[in-house]
C-alpha cells in the first residue's frame, strides 16, 4: 500500500524535453500540461496518498518526471545516475526531498560508470526487474542489486530492445497480472505471469498504474481500458497527452511509497 507520493510541477522549459517521438509528435503545451498534472495529483490524493508537490525547475525540462532520478521503497531510497547530461542534475534537486522521508543511512547512490533511470525499475513484490536500456547499464544494475539485497529484496535484469524504459513496455498490475508489448510477451522473465498483450496502436497505455487497488489508465485507449476493467480493477482515466509528446506517462510523474 502506498501512503505518500512526490511530484514536481511541469516547468515552461517542458517544450524542450527529450523525446524519441515514439508515442506521438508535437510540442507540449505548458498550460495544458500544468492542468493535466494538477488532475493527476488530485487523483493521487483522492486515492489516499499524501502528496509532496515540488515546484517546476526551469533548469531541467524533464524534471516533472520525478520517477527517473530516484527509486524509493519501504526500507531505502536510491538516487540514480542518468547518462543524459540534461537530466543528470535532477538527482541533486530531488535529494533534499528524499531526505525528509529517509535517513542518511537509508539513502544510496548509483555511481559512475553505473547509469540508471527509475523508469527502468519495476517492483513486483520484493523483487525488482531492472531494464537494461540506453539509460540503465549493467554496472548500474549491479550497484542497484548490491544495495537492495541488503534490505531483503532481490533483482534481475531484462533487456529493453524497444523504446526508452522498461515500464513503457511492461507494467505489473498486482494479482500476477501484467500489461505487455508483443516483444515483452516473449521475455522469459515474465512467463509465470498472466500477460495481456496490448495492441501496437495502444502501446502507450501499457504504462498504467495501480494505486492501492485502483488502476490509473491514460485517456484515449479503449481496448486497454476494457482489459483492465475486465480484470476487475476499479479504474480512473487520466489525461497525459501533453507528457506523451516527450515520452512521459503515468508512472514517471510520481514517486510512490
């Protein structure tokens, strides 16, 4: 169960955010992004989370995606190390907020040459699947494993062969259910789960998010919405269109713990 979340408002520099244009082209509209983010935070609060909302940081166009510079869990927090220069400074800006919830002995760091972004980390029970991608390398995964095993967690790596982050292509909904891309459906690491393959035209909706039993689904993906509803989850539909333009989605807009 989650009781807290950390978010950061979009900044005006959002228009310069990094994008692969995988999920759609165009430049985000700042005012629309601000409104969508406010709706997102409201939904988290409706679901019982105490949200610490940080102000936008104009130095870092992608800084509203707070999931990437840190990974948080019950017993510790890990400050990551993005290989992208325009994002690397975000880890220093999130640290003071992390220190409000974790002691110094509970905070760890991924150090160079290790790289990592939180979008590549998927927690399933006490196990972490680590996506090895352009943002998260083998050394980063090794350091992460060395840290979390001290607290009773385990981890394993999964190759990310499409797009940006692991959680763009596989998401755990709890109850042994996963939404997956066609490629991730073939991944041996996930063969024991109930996998629901999302059609290519709704790939973006894989990044749905379970908050204490209710699943947030991005607006505009009726087939994915039906899959989640048919599984019996209560659902809240949330618009993230502006963030999609720079590869942003539901999970990356918050740290939940």
